[in-house]
């Protein structure tokens, strides 16, 4: 089991899927990529039509250095409806754009393709931590290393994500982004 816990409100009526998804998210936020992939794959065994399993798997595979697998998982999430809400569908669409930008890190047009839609998504859902992180990553110079290539523009979204975060594992994800900028030490929530 992941050392931290995570819970993200996503649509599912299955009590069996939810624990594997939450476990996978906790592993993602704890940088335990292989265990995250295992959790999402277990969710796949239970229901191949649930897009969130594919979305989570896309993050794990990208971090494991399997970009083609991450792309396929992102495409699978995008192709499935799964009863996703408007917020959830936005997240899935933005992840697909993020994966496209990750495949070509030098393409500023692809990064811009994330920025504008994610700004609009945040206007509708200003407290969504995952959207805030995604928006911060859009300002990074290289999508493969979140928190390592951003400046003040990225920092603004990471600080908002940290302020909205209620889950220690999410703070773990956000803090390296803040640490790079030097703002980590000044953030009391980061030390919780």
C-alpha cells in the first residue's frame, strides 16, 4: 500500500475500482511509478471502460520512461466516455494535450495548446489541484521534469495548488516544484 493516501473525486459507481484508483494516485504523488502502474492495471482488470484508470496509467508510464505506452493510455482515456463530468472530460482532454507536448518538448505551440484551455478550465474549477498542477507544468521548459524548468509563472500555479491541497501526498508532488524556486522553505503547509 502507498505510504500516503489520496482521494480525487472522479465518477465511478464501483466500490471495487475506487480503492485501486486512489492507491494509484497516492503512489503517483509519492513518486512510486511502478506501483502506481500496478494499481491502475488492477483497475483495468475490473473495468476496461473506465477512463480514469487509463489517465492515471498515462502518468505512471510517462514517468517510467514509456512514452508510447503513456500516449496509448491517454488516447484510451480520451476515447472512453465512462460517464465523465464536464470537469473530468476537461482533465482528460488536457492530459492528451500534455502528452502531445511531452513528445515534442521544444515545440512552444504545443505548450501553448495546453495553456489557454487550462486557463479556461481553471476559471470554471479554480480549486482543482490537478488542474493547477497541469497549468503550472504548461509553463515548464521541459514537460518531462515538472518543477525543474519553470519560473515565476509556474510557481504561481504550484503555490495555489499547495494552498488548495488537503492531501499530504499531493503536497509531496507540489513541493519539488516550489523547492526549485526557493519558495518551499517559506511555505508552512509544505512542511506539514
